[in-house]
C-alpha cells in the first residue's frame, strides 16, 4: 500500500503514479459490471422480510455497504445477523434455500441473484472496458478477484470472460482454502497466478472489504471506485486514488506506458553503444 499519513490520496486520477504497475487486479461487481445493484436488490429481498419476522431493525442499503458488500456470501449473512444480534444455526453448504440457517439464507439470496441475472442480463461499464483496453495496449496483465461464486457466469453474461485468464472467485477461495476479503489473500493469489509480485499490481475495488484487503496487502496502488461507499470512507479504508469511473485513469496508464517505453529504448541504445565500443 502506498498511502500514509504524510502521503494523501491523489486528487486527480490522471496524475496517479502507475510506474511499475504490470498487473491489474479487478473486483467484478460494481467495478467491471453493475451487478452490485443486482446483489444489493437480492440481499434486500432476503433480509427485509426476515428481519421483520424477527422484530429486528429494518434492512437498508446502508446495511449492504456496511456488512455485506464485497464479502463471501455466507460471511455477509453472518455479519448482517450479528449486527442485529440474531443467531441461527450454521447449517451446511447443501442446505435448502428455505431453511433459516446461515447457509440456507445464503443459498436463498443466491437463487434470487441468479433469477434476476437471467431475467435482466448485465452489461459491463463502458468506462471500465475503456480502461481494460488501455491496460491491454500498455501490455499489462489483468485478473478478476471476486468474492462471488457467480463470477464466471457474470463474466460470460457481460461478454468479457475471454479477457481474463485468471479469475480468483469465491469458488476458488473455498477450494484452495483462501481467506476471503477483507483479508488480502485472494488478491495475493491472483498476483501469484499472473506471475507478478504484489508490489507490481494495482488493486481496483469499490467495496469497503475489498479496499481494506488491498490496503492490508503490499500492493503497488489501491484504487477505490466510488459506487456508493463515499470518498471519505474509501480514503479512510486506505484507497490511494479514488475515481467515479475507471476511464479517469487512462491518461495515467498511457503516461506510465510511454515512460516505460522510453526507458526501455534508452536501455537498448546504451547496450548497443557498449557492444560497439
């Protein structure tokens, strides 16, 4: 992480220092695709009637950002229930969605999400695709790091699955025993699969837990996308640069690529001179 008390976040994303960044680790929902809205609605359909039936404080969008956003599904269930002092059995991953267990509730939410995705589809953010194109032109590597086990189906639905050879999602984390966000381990695994040190990678996140994960790890830069968390909160969580849309970073990407290209050209020229000497 590059942020410190004496090094405040860059105010203009175009001025971001991306020198040395050779890998981009993108969250999916809310960063590349607007599926965070689908998730938000699905969680609301789950918890509004559930909390009302338990006589608890009503569910709100603020609960989504504070307790659920960016976390593995069952962790989100646990976190929200804990905020209301509600205890239910843990259950099993195979629990039916009708059961009021942690896993049953999580599976119920997943059913709602998949139904909405099938009905409405999803398109990637145009500005995010523009940044992806710029990053590709610059020769950098990319990966998706998502807590959702639905990441592959969302990437396919959005028509961008072929852009990412490396996808570290909730299913990969469960299979390999990788701690979920806000731990940095999923991002670290993605960097490893790209063959890059974490210091050469940018983390791009919109969720509180994801930004915290990036800030906890030793990454080159943490970019916060403000989709509702708020700029002050993203700064507090450790974001180095904050954007409303990812295409705001394109000038910085192009500048870093040009500088790296010029340095490489100078190195080749010096080598040629030495060989001639």
